[in-house]
């Protein structure tokens, strides 16, 4: 009974944490869009595009391999394995922070206001990347209560600081970035105290690094391409239409982003479950886990499309006021990307459990190439509507490729073919 309660408690805490994070991020977006105005909020969004790009590398290079491989390590070896991963993370944060600072300073030519935010933007990136790694590490170590605690600290401090700046009339893009950095830093310090023991074994440094890289080499490329798939439209918007339109689109997307509680929960819950199912039950166990996750993703995605189709524009009006009126229709179009994204996440988790991450990269590459080839001419001819249509087509293309590649693995989406043996039908075992 205790084991069953624990099995029910951990997913509930995971979903609760994602609900808290998504709701607070949504409130943060509303607060900043109203306090800064759409144009300054567009500049803030430009900074976060760079941070999200660094995050895509971190997920592919460090976090995704950790979440699939770490659950397969024996407890005696896990502490040494995670020590090496911590070293990888520390080195990556230094490189990413330096690169973001340089990029923002370089971009300060065409967008002068970016020069002022280069330092706070880089510091926000360092703290945000570290805090996000730590929370995902705690998920893998099956400490969802600790994750909920550090995320609550981060979100409460962030919202409280931003609200205080707004009330004092001193809020700006620079101050907002410093507030985000400070909240993430305090959360990280609290999380480190709950990270558990680590063990340094220098003899496994090379072997763990090579194993991480074998899994990450395709995932890091996939993350980069997926970033292009997700944000190339916003980059084109910033270049063609300016920060104000960029801020308006990002504000509209935030209504859908609050529902990323489901996507983020799947990202945190499914990889450990898939790795454990494969280790204990082989391919049949992985297939059962995958089937349940895909059913959940399909039903949830369909409900979101229906709900936003009925109430999305009205909610945008209530939350952002008159400035968003001319863009209220985009929320309905964007909603169709949600179920496709959930399905892609689930299939990607299955490939990661099998350590066949090349398939994830190929799907992202094909979808990303379509996006890159078509997004700019579509924006020139059809404006914002063209951007959204290209985004939807790219998501659909990536999902179709993933499904086709999954069917090529016996026993993953379909049962292995049956063959005759001495007059009896037998199922071919999965490799």
C-alpha cells in the first residue's frame, strides 16, 4: 500500500509543480506585458530568445541523456555518475553565459536597447540554466517534493520582486532581468542543499562523458533545430515588424504556454518511466508505457484545442487589454500545434529510452528545414498568418517523421510480426 501511495504521490507532485511553474510564468508574462508595454516587452523577449537557445543545448547535451541514463544506474554507481554530470553542467553554464553576453552586445548595433541588458541578461541566463538543471536532476533522483519547494521559492520571489518594482514605478527590462536572476539564484542555493551525496571517481570521467555524448550528439542537434522550429517565426517577426509586434505575439503565445504544464510534466515523468519500463519489461514494457502516454497526450491536446477555440480570444482581451485586440485570432491557430507537440514529446522519450536519438534529430531537422525555407517568404506575403501556418506545417512534418521511424522498430508502436514454427504461430522477439 505504501508503494502504491508513493507511486501516486510522485506524479501528482510533478504535475503540481508544473502547474505552479506554468501559472506563475503566465502571471509574470501578464505583469511584464502590462508594466513594460508591448515594445519594451518585445526587447525582453529578444533576450529570452537567446536564453531559450542556450536551454535547448543544455537539454540535449546534458539533461535529456541524464534523465534517460541516470534511471538505469545502480544506486552504488549513481552518485559517481551524477558527479560527472554536475561537472558537465558547470562548464556549460560558463560557456553559455559568456556567449549570451557576447551575442547581446553584438546585437546592440541594430537594437541599441540590447546593450543595456547584456550583463543582466547573461546573469539571468546563468541562474536560470543552473536552476532548471537542478530541478530536473531532482526529478531524476525521485525527489519531486524538493522540486516543488525550490520552484515555489523561485516563482514567489520572482513575482514578488517584479510586483514590487511595478508598484514603485521603477520596473524596466534591466530591473526585471536582475529580479529573475536573483530569484533563480536563491532557489538554486536551496536546491543544492537537497541534492544528496555525490561521489567523485575520476576513473569514470571519460566513460561517462562518452556515454553522455553518444546519446547527446543527436539530441543537441535536435534541440537546436527544435528551437529554430519554435522561435524562427519570432525572429522573423522581430526583423520584419519590430519589437511591438513581437511583444504582442509573445503575449498571445503565453496563454498557450500556461498549458505547457502538460508538456513539461511529460518531459519530466515519461523518460524515467520509459527507461525503467525498458529495463524491467523489455520492449513490451516500453510499448505499454508509450501507449498510455500517447493516449493521454492525444486526449489532452484535443481538449486544449476545443477550449481555446471557444474561449481563447476572450481570455486575451481580459488579460492584456486593447493593445492585443488585433492579434486575438492567433491563439486559435496556435492551439493546433499543442497536440502535435505532445505526441512528439512522447515519441521522443521512447527513442531516448532506446538510446536511438538519431530519429529525434532527423524529425526535428526535416521540420526545421521546412520552417527555415518557407517562414520568411510566407511572412513577406501573408504576414503573421503566414508565420503561424508555417509553424503548424513544420510541427506536423516532424511528428509524421517520428511516427514513420517508430514503426520501423519492431514492437515499439506495433507488435512484432508472427512467424510459423512447426505449425504454430510465434511472435518474433524484439531486439
